[in-house]
């Protein structure tokens, strides 16, 4: 489901014209200045600016917020920004919990805390994440991974605004703003019975879907500059900058790993580059070219070519926003051939 009134297509000419985009961004002015005044924003794209305005409004309430989007799009960053806006410098706690990373058997004790002697090994009482976040924000990441038994308990905690430590008799009040996040389609999880419908409605009061980076290319160079400035601070003030070709390379890349991938690409380039001027090779050598390491592992030529083809098709499809006809035309092959190749490689449009 597309929730944004303005899809990427509305502000990026189709098919993607990198030169025009570079020009557009240059005329916007801001991204070419060193990251500074817009330091704490989320980006230049209409989509992220709309989210930022929304956060400003949400900060005044303590409603539950659900943030969805692919891995690396900045869901936690958005949650932290909401907290910072609501907090206004009062230094209240922000507690982030990855529900998928905690074994099911420990989740209740981790979230709600436990009393001394509640179970073997509970030699001392402990506060759970809800208590630690009291007065502030509890960020429940990958909430779709929560086992059904915990889903019931979470629902109760949200409804009654109380929690009960494991091994305790009485519940007590906690005052937290709950922000949940997931890269999964929660609605689908509800349909397939993996996620409780009542909990879904409870946490899905305000929904912020974060678009993938390839759908908001105006943010790419803006983010890249922030990361360059960070690296500059870390590495004795070296004035890192992108060459024009490097900028074009960044804009053309589909960024399947989103902002996380961009951040790592910049970090790596700053570490590896011999000059402050970052070249496309330093930046995208690894990102754009399938690693040659396969050859060292005895990969056959045929296997390597297959891998290159798959990657190239994925990038081409992503650049054409997964329009089969346009992609086939750009690649100089028929639609049928493209379909067959997609089938052979198991390529499918990523879920939104
Ligand atoms: N607006 C932003 N400005 C700077 N860095 C960002 C921004 N959004 C995300 N990041 C960085 O990108 C990486 C991935 O963001 P994160 O919030 O963890 O994504 P997600 O939770 O969706 O997987 C983190 O290192 C984060 O600091
Ligand atoms: Mg995350």
C-alpha cells in the first residue's frame, strides 16, 4: 500500500535522469553547503520533510507511533528524533529494544523486569525496559518478531499503562511513550495469524511509513555530506568531499541497504581514500562491482557472470522503479527475455 500522497515518481522525472537530478539538487542550494544548520533534520525529500513536520505535531502528544520501512531506512533515527523533539532537552530516557534479538523466554523479564527469586538465577531484582523508560520513550524495534504470549502482555501493558514484574504480585504504573517499528508488513502478519489484531490496532494509531532511499534520491547527497562531515571530525578534520562523478554514482545506485549502506560506503571510502577528494572507485568500487573475491574461492566464470547479470538486472529494475517495459527497453532486450531472466534469478520487486 502506498501511503504517501506524493510518490517518488511525482518528483523524480522518469526514467531517472541523474544529470537533471544533480541540477535540481544543486539549485535547491542547501545540500551543497557543509552539513550544519539542517544538522538534525531527516532529509530534503518532500517525504522526509513531511515526516519531520508530522514529528513536530506528534511531539506534543504521547500517542503510540508505528514506524515501518525497509531495513536501514532510518526508523530508529526517526524514533530518536521524535523523542528529542518531545523531550526538549529534559534528558528523559530513550530505551531501544530489539524484540527480535531477545530469546522468547527472556523477553518478559527483559521488558517488565523481575523480583528477586522469580526464577533460578534471579538473585537480585531488576528493572525492565518499561521501567527504565519511565517518563520517556520505549522504542520496540522489530515488534513483528514478538511471540504471541508476549503480545498479550504488551497489549495489557499498553491498555492499562501498568506493568507487573515477573514474580511480583502487583502491577504498578509506568508512563512511557511507546514507539514500535518493523520492516515487516504487520497487516500481513495479522492475516496469517502471527500478530494479534487487537495489538495491531493498538500500536497502529499513528503510522509513519519511511520510504526506501531509492524513492527519495534528494536525500542521498544530503546524507552523504553529513557522513563525510562526521568522518572529517573523526579523522583530524580532513576536508572530505565527493568528486562530481562520485556524486553521480551515489545518485544512480539503488541502495538496497538504504541509509545504513550509504553510511558504510562513505565510512569505507574515507578510510581507504588517499585524498580528501573521494573518487567513485573509492566510494562505490565494492558497492557497484560484484566482489571479485569469488574468483579466489574458485568460482567458475559462468557462475560469476550469472551473479553479475543478476545484480545488473536488479539495479536496472530499481532505477526504472520496477517498470518492466522501461527496463527491458533500457537494457535492449524484450520484455519476455527480461521476465525469463527475472524468473531464472528469482528476482522480484521488494515489498513496500
Ligand atoms: N536522517 C539521518 N541522518 C543521519 N544518519 C541517519 C539518518 N537516518 C538514519 N541514519 C543512520 O543510518 C543508519 C540506519 O538507521 P536506522 O535508524 O538504524 O535504520 P532502521 O532502524 O530503519 O534499520 C544508522 O547508522 C543511522 O544513524
Ligand atoms: Mg533498526
